[in-house]
């Protein structure tokens, strides 16, 4: 389901004001009626808020497209949630990589 939702967003919502988005988790209820999809967004706080709002507005469209792709009787009702915890971890890792790169560059220059 994760791959399908990512593909729908990438292929069908590229015109929308949705920035760089990563699906971090998908939790589906046992009866397959509901799915909670965690997302992480890159950018400033206003950019993230705008992207998330666009994603929420596009939820019915995403759900409709998903229904045609899944091999189950009914597609689950989708709820997107902002996964702040994983987003911060990604930013921490990127910052760590930048520091390592800068340290290597400064060693090479000296």
C-alpha cells in the first residue's frame, strides 16, 4: 500500500503544491477499513504546512486512485498524519553528514 500511495502522489499530484514528501509508515486496521499514513515533509514550517494541507485536500483523490490499484474489495479510508519524530531524525542525519563532509574538506585544504 505504501508503494501505491507514493506512486499516486508522485505521478498524479506533481502539479499540486506538495513539496518533497516521504511516507514513513502505514498502519492498517485488522479489518482493512482504515489506514493511517505517516508522512515527513522537507522545507520550512510554512512550506511543510502548505504541503500537508494540499495532501489532506488530495486525500479523496488519492483514496479513489488507490481503490483501483488494490486487490481488495474496498480501499481503506486514508488518514494522513505528520510524522514529526522521523523527520527530525532525517534532518539530524543530514546535518551529521554535512559536518563530516565539512571536516574532511577542511582537513584536505590545510
